[in-house]
C-alpha cells in the first residue's frame, strides 16, 4: 500500500469516525436534558411512593435520548444517569450502579440504532429492552463471581420481568406516543425522525 493510498484511507476513516461522534449544540443540550430527566424522574416517582423497580422511570429518558439524539447520545445518557443519580440521591444501590450503567447504555445505544434501521418503535423498544436486560444479567453473573449479591442472574431475569412489567408496559405505550407527539409538533412526516 502506498503512502498516498494510506493517507486517503486514513482520512476517510477519520472523517467517518468524526461524523459519528460530533455533536451539535442541539444534541448536547438534548443529552443534558435527558440526563437531568434521568435523575429527576426517579426522585418524583419515589416522592409519590411509586417504586422505581416497578415503573423503571430512569429508563424512559435513556430510550428517548437514543431516539431523539442518536445512539451516542443514548449511550452517554445511559452511562451517566445511574452514576449521577447515585451520587446525588443514593439511588440505585451501590452494587446496581455499574450494572444499570451497562444496561441503560445498551438501551440508549441499541434503540438509537434500531429506530433508524427498522423504523418500528415497539419492535425497536422490545429488542433494546431484551439486549439491555441480557447485559445486566451478564454483568450480574460476572459481578457475582467476586461479590455477594442479593440475587443472581436467573432470579434477576424472573424478578425483573415480573416486577418491571408495569414499567415495560408504560414504556411501550408512552415512548411511541411521545415520538408521535414530537413528530406532530415538528411537522415531520411519519417516515423519518
């Protein structure tokens, strides 16, 4: 490979990577908004005695960030929300922070990719939810090799599906409705975001 060809290939690769990770002012602002919502919504739910494990309020802004900002925005919101929430409120419990950060990051990343590829909100949400839960269970399995945890991956999957069912239903109804509302407000067509 000649130097000229190598330079051309490396510039092309750099350009592709740069275009994937550059954020506009609007995307930075939306990412900050979704991080803020990811910390505030669980607080509001707890104030009204609505259990976070049941209604999964931190998940909603992460999914919305992936949908409206993109995969990278969703990934960032998913990574930061559990950590920031723990530092500010003590929720979620310490052992769950790295697990939730992995789970929510996968939610944001995968919904950001899926909604742009298959364009079916409910199917995209379901696939993203499954991927995120699998990552959480895998992380729980790995962490369980080193720490004594309150439950294992098998119990987590059973409990999370049963306990989190109201939250999953809420997400499957609320998020597509919010997407349509934003499209109407923006005056966008139903074929694109």
